C-alpha cells in the first residue's frame, strides 16, 4: 500500500490530502506547517489521521511513539530508530529532567549541579563527580544534603538507562516514516531523549516533520520538563530549517499555550468537555468563530479544521480519509 510514496522527492510546498469536506465531498488539503491535532482518545481518530497524512506525504517524518502499546507499528514504518541520546551534558536541561523525575524543585541545588557538570562529558561523569564531592572531608551539611539529593536522582536515572542501546553520535533519518519507540521508558527519560533528538535535528538535519504524541508530557503548562525548551524551539525556530512540529494530545488545557500560536493548522476532533473545546478554540489563529457544540458532537473520523491563510482562517468540517479507505468511500462518507 505504501510503496508508491517511498521514493518520491519531498516537496514542502505541496499540501497533503487530509480528507473531504462534509456535505460537499470536496478534497481538503493541509499545508506543511506546525500542526496541532486534538480530540478525545478512542473516539476522535487522531492517530489514524496522523498516520494517513504521513502515508500520503512525500516528506520525511520523525515520529516519537511514546505509548506503552505502540501506536505506529501498523502499517509498518520505513524504519525504526534507536532512541537518540546526546553525549553532551547541559545543566539547565538536566535540572529540569531531575525536577520532573523527583517531582520537586531544585533551585537551591542548581549551582551545585552546574559545578558538577563543568568537567563532565556524560551523565555518568556527572554522577561520578557527585560521588567524589560527597566523599570530600569537612563538607558543609547543607551542601551534603544537596549533593545527596542530586546523587539519588542521578543514580535512579542511570539505572533506568542501563542496558539500553542508545544512538549516541548521529541520527540516521531515512525517507518516509522514521519511528522512535519510547513507550518502554519513563516520562522523564522520554523527555531527555526527545530534547536530545530535537537538538540533533537543528544541528544536522533539514526538512523533517516531527510528530509528538501526548504533547502535555513534553511541553506542560506550569511544570518542569527536560524537553520543554527543545519543543518550544522547534515551534518558534524550526521553520527556518524546514523542521515542523505536529503535536497530538487529548487535552489542550495541560499544554503550555504561547508556543502553540506558531501552529498554522488545527485539527479538532470530538470532546466530551465543553471547557476543553473552548480552550482549544481560543488558541486558533485569528480567533475565528467556531461552533463549540458542533465540535463536541463530531462522529469518529470527522474533524473541525482551521487553516491559517494570509487573508484569514479557513474553517472546514472534514471527514479525514483513513489510510485503509478508498477515495470513493471517503467521499461518500463525507457527503
């Protein structure tokens, strides 16, 4: 089914077929831009819609599959990638990672962490420096307490990383859909891997669509995440390198809002909570009037789509054609 798309030359000016407009059966295509898809899990069809867009596209995709039961195993992707983890150590990202892991603030410990990272090239080096400092004579009790906290959090993180075959030096992206399965890792390690991978994209890659499911884990509102700065950068600076973020989540409420303003395509599926739909609509480009009740009552596979255009926001209700469905059947469903 997918072979006819494997070797087409990517064209980032070519919009991707999403589906067909409800009532008219007219095709609806979305531009390659930052995209947000939102809808109730199991009732909206978010993942099937993303898979279908990826299969119809000529563009390279990097897909972070973060759920325990992998969503992107079928249809088979072009290739699976090992989890990427940079060998470099960045104190701010490490602080946010340890804060998320320990569910605590590390403001007082940050200066100590910076010193531990000064000569370190890896997380293992940071942990060794922490143990070495803890063994120093005449250590002040306050510093000892801070080092003890950091050592515990670092040890717990390193234990989870034991035995994992990480890609450390390069990200071997191929054509089509490149899937990185992260479902076996904790949320905190997923954050670290996603942050490392996005930074690697900025250093060595161009023209890639990056799919991030469960976006609230990685760019949460009012909470620490080691991936937050990287996802922000993807949305704010990615356009200049042809790096596009496609974020998927059941709830917009839990995601940091300002970076979402960079999204030019919004795909809204059914929701049971009126407040959730209202908050999603508030983020749409140019604040169009949207029938909230209509969005709440959408059937499975139907979406309310908002596309930012130079002269305003284009609004459509669309039946998103599943990858396994013929065009004729999808047009019939839309009508």
